[in-house]
C-alpha cells in the first residue's frame, strides 16, 4: 500500500463483506448504507440496516437462548472465550485491516484494540468463575441461621458502542456480559460494523451457541434507542449528551446502566519530571488515534520551572510525528474519522485562534495525506472564552497551561465538568501517588499515558462527573452485569414472638446477643 489515500483504493472483497454482514439481524431485503473509509474517503462497503422490528425479534431470540447459556457452567463459558482469544490472535492481520479501513487509525493504534480485547477475554475467562461463586454470609444469629449471596445474570444486556474504538468497546463489553451469564444485544456504530462482525464471527466459530449474541445495525436515534428501551441492562459508550438520554430511559424503565462518556483529560508535568520521558508520554497521550479516544489528553499542565524546556522538546517531537494512511506499520498518526469530526476540530482551533490563542505547531488540514487528516496541534493562551478550553475536542489538539505548584495543578485538573482520566509525570512517585486521591477522576496514570490505566484490566476503571457512571475492567466490570440475590435460611428458632411479655423477653435476650456479638468482634 502507498502512504496516501489519493494514490490507492482501499477495498474489501464483496464475498467477505457478505459473509460478515450475514450476521446482522435484518430483513431479507434490508435498506443498505454505504460507508466510507477514512483512509481514502471512498466507499468501503454497503452495510444492511436493521429496523425496530428487527430489534424486537433479536431480543426475542436472545431471550429464548438465555436459559441454555445461563445453565452452562462458568468454566464452559470461559473455554469458549479462550478459544475466541486464540482465534483473535491467529487472525490478527485481517482484523487489523478491518479496523484501519473503518476508523482511519494507524496500524499500531488498531493493534491496541486487538490487545485490549485479548486482555479482557483472558482476564475474565480466568476470573469469572471465582467472581460469580456464591458467598456464604452470617445469618441474623450465629449457628442457627445463615445467608447465601449469589450473583445472577441480568438477562438481555444491550451494548451500544461508538465508532472510535469499535472492536475494543463492542467485543470487550459483550464478552464480559456473556461471561457473567447474560445474553447480549449488540449495536455497533453502523459505520464501523464490519470489524465488530468479524469478532462475532470468531466467537461463533469458537463455540458460542446460536442466539446468545445478536447484532443489530442502525443509527443511534432509531436502532440504538430501540435497544435501550427493550433490554434488562444497558452498557453505553458515547457522548455525554446521548448518555444523559440513555440514563433517563434507564431510570424510567428501572433498569441498570453503565455509561462511559466524554473527557477533557489533563496531563501534569511536575518540576522534578525527567523531561525526555515526559515528552514521550505526552506525545502518546495526546496524539494516539488522532486524539479520538475518551481518555486521551487535551490539557497539558506544566510546572512553570520546566515549562519552556519541556515545550522546546515537545514541539520538536510533535514536528517529527509521521502522518500517513496505509495498511502497514510505520506511522504515528492517521486520519480523523470523517468530515464531521474534521469540522469540529477545525472549529475549535479557529475559534481559539480568533479569540487570542497562539498556535505553537500544527493547526492545518492535510488533505494531500488523507481526506480528513489534521495536523497534530498545540496551542497556548487558551481562555474560558474559547470552546477549546472546556468542551471535548476529540482530535489531535492540546492546550498548554502553566502552574506555580502542585496545588494549582490539582485545581486546574479538577476545573472541568468531566472526570475520566488524569496523568501525572514526576521523578518522585511518592509525591505523585499523594496527588492522585486529590484528583476528581476515575483513573490516574503515573509516569505513563492512559495506556497504563486502560491496560491494567484487573484494576477497575471508574468515572466521575459528566464522564458517566459505572465501571469497566476489574471485578466490578464483570459484577456490574449481575444482579445480587441473597437467600437467608433459618435452621432453628424464631425471630418473632407474640404477646407483650414474650416480646419484652425477646427484646432483652436479643439485646444481650447483640452486646455479645459486639464484644466477640462478629460482623
């Protein structure tokens, strides 16, 4: 493949597209949507679209398959997922092509999605059985009673995912929900459905029973909304605006939801940081996937003592970034997803420029590389009057701020409606760890980009503020897909008596029992 999209066609065999899209729940003669590849701006494939009736039918199919899947042992479910894990890595090159063709990201960035799904599949396949094991609890009185706490699947889980990390978000959440014993109704973004369908195909080949994972495709306002209105639990990743609407429907229906929404994440470079390390971390934190991921850095906070030297090194590193669109390794940054995303990035940068911000590097559309490629861009003198200051840009753009000390850095990091992720770079890890609890974010990475938090799949990722609610990864990431049921069993005795004298004696006796439990250190 050549480097520039204007010199080549990025095409897929029609037979391969047909085999993947056959997995979409849709009518025999469905409406089809032509999707474009960000690598070229040209048509990539025609994707069948589901209707609301198809969503209802998919839910019915999933419910019919639920009992068979639920009664399968956690170890048997795990074996299927581990077989998928192996197929995923064996077919790595094909899925990397699909992710790149649909998203426009570099091959290295596409590999992050593959690694994420493999990590999640292995982690939960190895831990789900123990996490779901019933727990014995003490009854109201020792010896004569006990309770058992169980984790039961919620039923049909709806997974609604966006275009920016389609494979990682769709397959990661679907696998987690499946291992918890649920059946899944998955709605990927219609513009990035092929890579998701590839993953579903591998799961089926690995042994996933028919009906357990159903895929519907269509716009969020119609098909996404239909999914939200008919499932028993909702996992949604997307914008804060849409997330609020999803939460309102979940509250109306009295079902649970997990929402990972936007971010305006900050990276703080302390005065004692090793600057070459800080520059490398910042470069990756800002420009991975052309800045189109919720945890990337949009605010760069520099201690005043090192700000000038850091910027000298950072701007030189940014100037050396290799931009390109090709189905091969070697580029540092690829394309924005489409014209709407390009328009948003240009709008934020030009608004800031008009209102007095200074562009230190970048700030240009590069159509000679690819139709929606935008240069990595660094700005300073950004003020609250500019959209760039507080709104999520979701592109390869970062604003620079200087602070006098750690306290000022903490105030600036927390001066956001969002609360997803923050990064601290410091030569004193003890000092950095002391700052982390002061930050109003769900995750913090120290001396590494967001990849440290994202890749630690055994550690739960939370969210705060306008960044959403719920969990991803770690024990809570799987347990969120379960409902707690406690069964209390009384072996002997009664917990209630009739009559004034009997009630008085019972109260005296039970009070003595409570005092004894307190002195005995019982829970």
